[in-house]
């Protein structure tokens, strides 16, 4: 029998309160290779798979993926329907659901759209909802530091939650199999998707006083809206544990800086949700889970691994077919670069430095802004050509070893096929395996 999302997170909370290691990885991506790898890895490990989309990726207007929440759910179902994993092991979540995509509009208008956003996610069956009303809107008065009043954030969060509860109640009348959503509150990242720019020091760890005030105001706002039952389903709060990454820097987790937060959460029926955990070592990730940062979000590191694999296949394609005049090469790196130059909006505000430095960042930055271009028609055509070319001839063992050392040994041990798509997923799986190591109860 399927364990409800609430029961799953309640077990994680109880484990943490009783000193037992427990957590879950959150896959934040819409990339098919990433999602296939995550689902395959989850099936192999016997772990639930939590997949989340952000308000920028997927919303009632289509987001940058062109998908609405129901479309995204169908997209995920089309992947796990291949028999890779039972739908009972899948959890869908909405990340940073709030007014962020419409933050430049007047507050009333932005919140109206944010409410529609939350409504559409809940009606599509997403069971983990991060309510994020932390961003200043239109005419909002900014506080020192550029943020807005915590009480106003709490009031808007409760407003969004009320919409979520109403949507669930109406959908539940039509489908008694639906489960009520669980909620995450708080926000400690610069923008949905993370990534810092220009930082020379790690971000400050959330103070206990600020966190306590945030929780207190949120609980009061929920009570004012008569959302007592919903408050019981708030399972996590987002904090900043000093973990971030940027264009060319990663700030590792430091247990000592988080000791006050670690003690504080023991007094609540909550765990911490940590964003931007990409590029942390496996040991650092496991340490975070042990310290109560039980929900580890990862996204760009996964699409970065996918990009690595595609580039490696591109080098191999050149070696195998570069001298054949009758075979058209994919030229995947060049095609991606042209796509980035046609539409500079996804990277132009993120990469700084000389022209040489920017060109390197466009390909190799930790921020992996290249992930926004895989759906470009010309890029898709180029990637398809790369895969077809690499499938047309068996990859020589020596060439595979040169570019995919770890996968080479898996092929030798008959654990992996020399299939280019499988090589891509295997590269992504290397990252996912670090998260499975981090959250598993025993090692």
C-alpha cells in the first residue's frame, strides 16, 4: 500500500527527532535525461523519487518549459510508465510557488497570479508545495537589505495556502484517492534555481532569531486564516546553511556554523529544506542530512553532468567520424553556442569578465545556464544527430575508456551497454548516487 506524502515526511521528521539518519533528495529539473536517470536510480535503490518544478519552469502560463502543471505531470508519467518505477514511489512537488515570476507587477495583481499558480499545481495532483511569498512586489516597501517585512510574507504565504486547501477540497470531491498536500515555508535563496554572482564569501547562515520569528509569524497567519489543519501539514522550512554555488565557486557545508540551527529545529515538528546543495561532496551532503537538513534540493549539478556527457560524446563523434565526408557531424558545442547567442536572456545577466571568461562560462559554469537551451529546435536536432551517429557504430573500448573511464568499467563488467543515451544517464547517475548515499539510513 502506498505511503502518503505526509506519512513519508512525518517518518523523516520523527527519525530526525529521535536521532535516526533520514532524508530525501529533491530532483529539480525538467530535463528528460536527468529525470530518466533519477527514476532509474530510485528504482535500483528502492527509494522514493521526489521531482519538483519551479514557478519559472512550470506555471499556469507555461513557464520557460512551455508546460503547465498538468502537462508536467503527464510528462513525468510518460517517463515512469516505461516500467522503470511504480507511480507509488513518485512524489511531485512545486518549488518557490508564489509571485516571483510576476514580481515587477503591482502586488495585488502578482498575488492574484500566484494564487492561480498554486491552484493549478494542487489540482494537477502535486502533493508537496513550497509556498514562497518572500520576494518584493511592485510597490512593496523594501526593508534594509532589499527584502520585505516578515509579517507581510507570512500573510501572503497563508493566502496562498488557503487557495491550495480550497483547490484540494474541490478536487477531493471528484477523486477520493487524492491526498492533501504537505507544505514547505520560507526562502533563503536569491532566486528560484539558486546561484550567486560575485560572492567572495559564503552566504550567512540563517540566524535562529530570524527563523523563530518567521515560524511564529507564519503560524499566526495560518491561524488567522483558520488553516489549523494545513499548519499540521507544514513539514519543513527553508533556511540558509551557508551552502551555495556560483559561476566558478562552491561554498561547502560547515557543521560548526550551523550548530545553533541544528539544536533549534529539535524543538519543532519540522525539518530543514536546503536549496542549492549542488556540487557538495557526498560526505558533506550526508553530514547535512545528519544535522537535520533532511530535504536536499539539486538541479544544475545534474544538468551539468548531462552537458559533460554530451560534450564527451561530441569529442568521441569527432574521433570516430570526423574524416568521413558522407557523415554529417552534430557539431553540438557549436550549435549550442549559436543558440546561446541568439537568445542571451538566460545567461547575459549572470556571467561577468572578459570575452574569453564569458565564453568559458557559457559552456562550463557551475550555474549551467546552458540547461535552458536543450529544448531549442536546432539544439534538439543536433543532439538527436549526435545520438544517431554514435549508435551507428560500436564505440571502441579504448575510446570509451578515454572519455568515460567509470562507465568503461561498468561496460566491462556487463553492468552498462555502450549506448550513448545510457552513457549520458550513467554520468548523471554519478551525481544522484551521492544524494542516495547522503539520505540512506545505513551505509
